[in-house]
C-alpha cells in the first residue's frame, strides 16, 4: 500500500532526527522540526533540515520521534493528544520498552509503528547529521498487532525515502539482536578504551590501527548511551556475562601459560578460532555474504588531493574499491592507505600503481 508523505514532523533534532530530516528534504518533503533544545532546532534549520514546528500548527502526515528510549512513549502520547500527525514512529534503538510504555499510557497503537534505523556515527548532534546516513542500511520495523495498514505504509515510505532496507522483526527479538551486534560491543569497546585512560605515554606512542579499530565506537556520548543501555539492560547484561566468561577463561589460561603450562594455550586458540568464525559471519556489503578481499597497501602523502589521485588510478584501470582505511605514520607526513579489492583485481591495481610511481610496500594480504 503506497503512502505519500507530504509533511513530516521530526521531534528531536540530534544526529538521527536531523539526518532523517535532511534525507526527506532531498526528496522535496516538507519537514517540521521540534526539540526542547532550541539551539539544536536552529542549527538543524540552518543546515536545511526543515522549518520549526509550533504546537497547534500544521498537521503532519507522519511524526518521527527521535528521542531517548525512556521518553518515546510520553512524547508519543503528547503528540497524539495534540493531533500532531496522522501516523507515528520512533527511531530509538530499543523497541520493547517504548511499546510497553505506550500501551500502558493508553497511546493509540493503531497509528504507531515502532522502528529503528541501524545507522549512526560516533559524533552526535545535528552538526554530525548526513542525508545519506541510512543509505543501504537495515531499518527495523516492529509493528504491534494494533498497527494499522496505513501506519505501516507511512513508515515504509519513510524508510524508502531515506534509502534504507526495511526489516520487520518482533520487538523482543530486535532488542536481543542489537544487544549482540551494537549495545554490548559498545560497552566492550569502552572497557578496552578505559584501559588507555591510565596508560603510559610509551603505550600511547605505540598505539596502532588495531586499538583504534577496537575502541572507535567508545567515543560516543555517555549520556546518550546510558539511556540506550538502561532501556535494554537485561539482554545486554546476558551478552556481557557471556563475553566476561570468555575473557575470564582467557585470562586464566594466560596465567597458566605464564607459569609454564604450555597446554593452556589451546584454550586461547579455541577462543581466537571462534572469533574468526564469528567475524566471518558478518554480512558483506549490500547485506550479502561476507567476501574475502585482498588489501593493497599504498604509501600516501598527508597532503590535499592524494586520496583523489589514488582513486583516479583505480578508476583508470577499472578496479572497484570495496573498502579503504588510512593509517598514519607517527611523526611523519605520510601514511598507509589500505585499499580492499577483489582478489583478481589486486595484481592489476598493484601493477598500475607501480607504473605511476606509487610506493606499494608489499603484496596484498587477505582480510
């Protein structure tokens, strides 16, 4: 069932809400913006995300509630009592809590479909928003038995306009899933990053890409994440307890190895193998099967235009860049660009780079 969205109200002009607004504006949808933080509304408006909404003003076709999980239900009730929109959704990363609270408060669940776009950044606020944030990303839809076909159609149209892929899932299943793939990993990354707070200058000077990769998501806003974790506390706790058992067993085995028990290393090996197997199950791009790419390492100067020149070489020889990562050399005005390509494209790209004078340290390595 198609549903036209001419006017959408976005309540909450943080990263996700403003990104939704920017994506909709790109399709000519009129967007109304609301937030208790007037500074956030002004910035979102200046970024071209829409116009400020005033209570009692125009009625929207759909209201997108982009507030922390604990506040979704009360915001939904207030908007419905004000007749702000015909249909409603939220984009919080926890789903069972808002739905249960909305039902308890007596919200009109027929006009509401809970949802969650699986996209984000370490940065927060409207200044970090991007119109393309949701392109190709999964967007979970968690309708209740009461959700009307019209409400479902409106939210599906929202997902389509944002360029995401809708995935219908039960709210409880959703919360258990994101505990594994998002919430517990954030806590784990934070635990590793916390070790760096008191690390020596020697250790920090030796920090490489590995620790940056593991701790990247630990830079998120603690207040925002506390709300997310509190809303999904039990599923996250279960995952963290399982991770804690693995880490405790690994620590015990390493203590035994340090004391001369070589047989204990097999326990470490098993954990590492399980890690490889789990990593291999992460879907590849476009949600397809995970692919084995080859990494071509290229020395690149830390100055404007270097990446563009590198990509131009790839374009000239018809090599598609599957992924790229930069690692800077401490104390030097250069770094390494790690370009992931299909295995049969690696020799083509390596040869072309050599011919054009680029420094390629060694053969490609499988990821």
